[in-house]
C-alpha cells in the first residue's frame, strides 16, 4: 500500500483578493472557491491537501520550511509578485527539496516584461500559466501524476 501523498497549495501576496482584484487578468473566482475545487479534486485523486496563503515573504518561507518538517510530498505554489523577486522563496524550496509546480492564473509571458522572469521556474517540475483558476487544477493533477509515477519506480 503506497503512502497517501500530501500536497500543499501555497498562495502569495494579493491572491486573498481574488474575485475583485483585476478580474481582467485574474477572473471572478475567489481564492476560497478555487481552494474548494482543489479540495474536491484532491479527494478524487486520493491525496491529502493543505491550502495556505500569505501576503508576507517571510511567512511563506516559514510555511515552506514547515512543509519540509511535515514531510509534505509536493507543493503547488503561486508565488504571485514574489515570483519575480524572491531569492528567499527559491532558497526555501531548494532547501526542503520538495518537488513543486509553479502556477499563475494569467499568462505572465504575455504581460509586462518584468513578469516574464521567474526566480523559481528552473527549479520547478513545471509551470502552468494562463488558464485562470484551471491553472491550479492542472498543476495539482500534474504534480500528483509525477509523484505517483515516482512512488511506483
Ligand atoms: C500572478 C502573476 C504575477 O505576476 C502577479 O504579481 C500576481 C499573480 C498570476 O497568478 O497570474 O500576483 O502570479
């Protein structure tokens, strides 16, 4: 019997405002609604899911460190603005060695130049960007598939 996978979905700054924040870029769904869909997808996939959000870089670092201590198997992370700036988040993810997928609601490559660069992407399993809330469900399916494949190796 394989161990039940535990996935953390981590959201960075301003994503608590989804629903009202720049709907042209981010759509009309709230973070609570997105998380609810992820919880039911996790149930279907048979994995344990934790969802967290913070507007603070240091708190996000602490959540990642704690995920390392708690033996979380994979992280789906939308680092939001910290995608483009945070060496600290990159270092935390590398330190815990937890496989992760980077997620964006919007297609960051089609937006301002400063959003084209991610400090995390080369350390990620992969990235999903541009599908709105579906970016998260695609990322969850993707990371679970990868981890289950590895478990079976
Ligand atoms: C975002 C894209 C980032 O550039 C931006 O700072 C965000 C959200 C997205 O999900 O599309 O806050 O990560």
